[in-house]
């Protein structure tokens, strides 16, 4: 019985499902979620299209890198949620004025 030789331990990071600590991946995941939430909330205000589009673009770039180096399924899932919110904010910000409003 292999399970008896390697018992499951619940130490490590809150978001690590493999029992190991992943501080860089968790930090990027949280940053992607925060940027995505900000971009999603501000995309509904036409006057904030400049901030929305830039924050959405940064959220997409940070989320893409976080997805590239992610280790656990939980990190990937929450990063995808942040990426989706960032993308919605970015595209609606682009539709309402873009990155360089004049």
C-alpha cells in the first residue's frame, strides 16, 4: 500500500493542493484576480475607460505568465477567472475609448 508509505500532509500554502508552498504562483494568481476584478468593475463606467483598458491589459499579461508557471489545478482555475475578468474589462475599455484617449 503506497498510501501508507507516503501519508498526506496538509502543510504549505493555502492555495497549494499538492501540499507544497508556491509563493510566486500564489502571488501572481492573487494579482491577476485583483487586476481582473478592478478591470471588470471599472469597465461599466465610460469615464474610466483609460484605467480599465490599461489595468485589463496588465491583468492579461500577468495572468498569462501566472498560467504558464502555475503548478496546481487550484492556481490555474483562479488564474483563469482573473484572466477572464481582465479580458472583459480590457475589451470593454477598448470599446469605450481605448488605451490612449484624446
